C-alpha cells in the first residue's frame, strides 16, 4: 500500500500546497493543512476506489483547510499572502519588464484576495491548477452548474476589481 499511496497522492503535493496557500493565506498554516491532509489521505486510502486521485486528494486538502479555519480562526481567512511562495524562478531579461510584471502580478494577487473564499477557491482550482469543471465539482462537492456560475461570477468580480484598481491608478 505505501508504494501505491506514493504513486497516487504524492504527485499532487504541489497542487495541494497551492490550494492550501490560497485558502489559508499563510505558508505555515498551508504546510500544516497539507500535512494533515496527507495523514487523512493515508488513513482513508483503503476507501479510495480509483478514479481521479488529484480531485480526491484536493478535496481532502480543501476540507482540511476549512476545518482548520473554522476551528482556529472563526473570523475567516485574514493572514497576508506571500506572493513569492507561488512564483517560481522566471527569467525576465529586462529589469523594467520585471518590475511591470511584478506590479501587475501584485495587482492581480490583491484583487484575488478581495474575493470571497469560495470565489478564490474556484479560480485557483480552474485557472492555476487547471482542473476541469467536473473535477472542481468533485473537489468542492457542489453541482457542476454551480461551479460554472461561481467561476463566472468570480471572473467578473476579478475583472471589476482590476478595472477599479486601474481606474484609481490613472
């Protein structure tokens, strides 16, 4: 069983941490959540009957994050997000282009952070992790139509936020 668990779950650790990071908004809390999710996944691995292991594991991560938030921070997800955790080494040749990219990335990050947790969640799962609507439905436990409408509303609110932010800068 340990070898099978490693084959099924471990390839998805980066996606798990990424989701946890956006939901928990704190690197240490995200690491703790992923570790707890791994323990839960091991505990319940015998019940995994095949299928989409990524969606199965991300659902455990999501539930672990929300359980932790309810238990430790009932007011919600309030810690500051560290952009450097999600951005790998990107080579941008020009210093000016690097500054522009950093500024734009910061603008988008701040706009995403203003979204409610449910909207952040579907955006991360779809746009960053590349999950299908069906996989997001499996992870979140909501109907696929709800996923699509939530994603549409999240994108619209993000566009509105970015438009508002651009208007303030002008």
